[in-house]
């Protein structure tokens, strides 16, 4: 990490490292127990010893001071904190490694949404959408339009899955396992934002959600990170009841967008999606 890194990113590095340090016990790190501790997890001096770096340097790193950190040193810190692959990539991105395109660039390409729209439409009755790295929905098909609510009634600037989930109780209620979804959504947003936290778009959505949702602020402060991956979710459709959907995402490397397709996880859901298509066809044409 070089001195040119913005202050907001340096603070994010420090907060992330501190949150990981507090989760590793001395026993997990192979250190002897030294009795009662005022704070959970490892002490800074223990991390410095395990990583083979100076205590002052590591302290400054956690404090967000403008210091240099080589890849080798970051690898040593990652090993000391027992970071998994996703957390390790997140740290490298924050500290100046490869990153996804800036969210502003991803949002500013209406041609991409237009190019994907025929593909999304062909996927009906499977719900499908195109999102930016910050969860803004920029294109969707008819099935997705009516999955949570009528998306066409939401102003384009507010069609963000995280914003809707944490600020609209009706949208959130569509997720059967909403508490689990909340934690995973914030962790994925953390991973997506990464080193882009200093950009206006990323900082804007994070600051807005922290102000509007205490739950989001609490989960964000945990600094958990998760990659986008295949998983099955249970949704309660306002039109056809409970659905079990496989969420499958495909990334667009040039822009950081991802296309998410929701396929039925069982026969009952498949029949329900067909029924929903019949119920919404007239509304969509109107």
C-alpha cells in the first residue's frame, strides 16, 4: 500500500485488519494463553511477531497511516490473521492490488443494459437481472419485475437491491431467511466495494445505508467479506407464494456487472413460475 492511497481506503484497511485480529484467539495462532485480556483476539504485538514485521509498522497500518506495504508483507499479515482466500483478495485490493472497475464507470454504460435486455427477456419465466457491482439493477425481465414488487414503479435511481432490502420492509419480507440474507448481502457488498470505497458512488451508498439502517451499520462494521456465488434462497412471492430459487450469477469482466438468473430448485417452484408468468403477462403488456 503506497502513500498515494486515499485516507478512506487506508482507514478501511485498518478497520478490516482490526476486525480480523479480534477474531483469532491465541490458541488458534499457536500462542500460549497469558490469562485475562482486555480485548478479544490477538494483540497487535502478537500479530507483528507472527507476521515478522515491526510493531510500530503494524500499528500504523491499523491506524490508517500513509505507509508502504509490499505484497510479501501483506501475505505475511494475511497468514498471521488466518485470512481465507476471499478475505486475502479483499485485503490485497484495499492495499492497492487488482480491483474491479470503478462503480461510476459501470453505471454509466446504458448500451450494456440494452445489449443484455434481449437475453434477459429470453430467460422468462426465470427471473433474471443485470446489476452493477454496487447492486444497482440496470436491466431485468418480466419475471424479475414482479418477483418482489413491481420494479417499474420504483424510480431508476432507487433500484438497488441492498437499499430496497434494508429500507423497505415489504421488500425484505419477501426473503424467508431474511436475517441470513442480510448478513450475506452486506458481506458481498463489502467484497464488491473493496478499494472503491473512496469513490463517490461506493461511499455514497454505504454512508446512506449506514445512516438509514442500524442493522446495516452493525453488519458493515463486522467487515465480513463473501464472494458472489451460487446459492439457493427461499422467497415469498406476493403473487404465487413460496419459491425455492437457485441464484446463478455470471460476471461481465470489462465492467464488473453481473447477470443473475434465478432457476427453480424444485418442481413446485417451476410450476409457480409458470403460473406467475400467466398472471403478469397482461400487466406487462399494459
